[in-house]
């Protein structure tokens, strides 16, 4: 069993339940990925990690050919029964390598179409066309392709990247609800006290709005900060705005930590940076906000649902999958700080009390990873994981 992904962190954070289920079922699990500090975590799960250089932000044909050669060599050496790849480069080159190595079962998961389907400048239009050609001509025809939302599937079918009817839509990457219990009042109070001490603000009577994302334009960074400034001006003591996220300086348009901190001071946002225990901070929030331009299905919002949080996000592919507008949160227009501010202004304590159990219920019904694991095992040609409570996967 070989799992291929551009980063070890994505495998460790998003595919841990799948890896553990495969190991528990007695399968030898090999991971192929870049190295970003999670190799030992994967090894502790029972996987056997192999590191290759993915060059995430490079479209160099020479580097991509080198990556393909590495993947083909490893797959031929390992001779797996299944190769399952995640993210664009891994899906295209990992699946091609598996096809040439005559691997019996090949599965690919498109985790989101990404920046090349958001930006419309010449560079990204060219990259988008190259990506479509790669899917069309390099992805073996017998690969089962999983999508995290229906829009991504439809877009790639419309562009001719994959044949109609070939894709399967799943509910994101799923979540192990045993690892994300619904916090009780004591846990929430403790988390809020910790956050209050860290940002130096009394949170009593305030609605804590948390933006858990990198400081890049496509995550709705500018819209969140502008909405925070507007609402702080209009409702001085009603909200506390918190930005928690990694500063990814390699990403196009990303700000430095110093720039984000300066921006936060001007707009009334508390920037707390990257946290190794983000769940503790999410428990402190009342509403989780992600005004992103497009996603697969954002893990941060799935976790917010598991913790019973109200969600405010944009009405775009991937994000809209997490909200029933007016029921467990609100949808706003993309690239619109005023629409985001209006959605946040509608939230009060009565709505938060209703949204909390609804979000948890929605997560249990739609994003329970056991359903995704059952579907995935079926695509591998394996019996479902040994769990009598498993429901049949809904796709």
C-alpha cells in the first residue's frame, strides 16, 4: 500500500485515520512525500516513510521529470497492490508511475483546484492549461478520482481533464470525531481564559471570531481584516478578532510575520501566529471565519464543526459545503469585506446557542472519517475496516 503526497504534514494531519485503519488491518503502508517535520509522526503511526523532493512551488519540467523518475523507481521497488495519491503533482506523476509499474489499484484524490483556478493573470492561466493537459494526457484512464466537492469535479470534467462520470465526490478529507470531542463549558472557559491572557483582552461578553488561515490573499486575509476594522468601529465591545496561522513566505502574495502584525494593529485584530495546538484556540472561539476564494473542503472548518462552532465563510466551492446558511452559520459573498461584516453582525448569543449543536450534528452526519475510510477501502478492493458502527459511505 503506497500513499503519495507532496508533504508529510498533509499525510500526518489529514490521512492519519486512513493510515491507522490500514495498519490495523495488517497492511504494509509506505508513504512517499516531502519532508517537513512529520516523518517520525508517520513512522509512529506504523507507516514506512520515504522522502522525495516535490518542489511544491516549481513548474519546472526538469524537476517534474526528476520527481516522476523517483516515484517510478520507488513504486517498482515496492511493488504495491494499491497506490493512492493526494494533491496535483502527486496525483499526476504518482498515478502515471503506478500505471507504468502495472499497479493493480490506482486511486487519486484531488484535494482542491488551488490558486491556478482562482487567479486570472497570464501566468496562472497558462499554469491552469498545463495542469488540465497533464490530467488529460498523463493520468491513466483506469484511475478512480476522488473530489472533495462537486464543483471541482464538474470543472475538470468541463475542461476535459477527466472523462465525465469518472470522478467520485466525497465529503472533504473527513475527521476522526473521537479526536475532536465536543468541548464542555469548563473546557471552553479554560480555553477562553488562556486566549484572553495571551492577547491581553477581557473576553467577557465578547464574541470571539477566529480566522485560522495563512496570511495569503486567497484565504480572504484582506477581507477578514477589513471586516474586523469595520465591526470594531461600529460595535466597540461586541467582538474580539483573532488571526491564527502560519506565515508561508514561499506562497505568492504572502506577507511576512512583521507585516501581518503591523496590519493587525491597524485593523484591530490580534495576530497570534502559528500554533501547534490549534484546537485549544478554536475551542475558545464562538465563530470560525474563513472568507476564502476557493477550497477543496477546508480542514479548519470541518474541525470548527466538530467543536460545535458557528461558521461564517464564503459561498464558493468547498467552503459552502460546511454551512447551511442561517442554520449553523452564514455564507457571504467572495472578495467582499462588507458582505463578511454584515454576516458577522447578524450573530448574537441566541444564534450561537442554536448553531453549536447543529454544527456538531452536521459534522457527524457528513464528515465522519469512518464513512470515507469505508469508501476508500472499497476502492482498494478491501473489506471495510473492522468497525461494526461503520455506515455505508454516502457519495
